[in-house]
């Protein structure tokens, strides 16, 4: 059972990472300074994801980016 939780945790972490990279790429395409600020300041990254990020699947990507790490941490703690 622990192995299952670890695998699911890794998948959630990878999914969150990919969603975050999609948002970061969009920020750099919008303006270079927005991309740098998104990369260096997490609060601006959340602001950009919620209010400036434009994509046809915006909310799925934003929820994946913000919730992927949380889900991964929860599943990882269940595996111990």
C-alpha cells in the first residue's frame, strides 16, 4: 500500500510541475519581466496564474499547478 501512495504522490508532483511550467512559459511569452518575476516570486506566480494567465483550459492547469504539490505531500505523508 505504501508503494501505491508513493507512486501516486510522484505522479501528482509531476503533474503539478508540468502545469507550473505551462504557466511559466506563458508568462515568459507575455513579457520577459513577468516570466522572471513569476520564476523568482511565488506570490506573483499565483497572481499571474489566477488573473493574467490565458488558456482554453485555464482552471484545470491552475488547479493542477497549485494543488499538485499539496496532493503529492498528502499522499507522501500517507505512505509513511
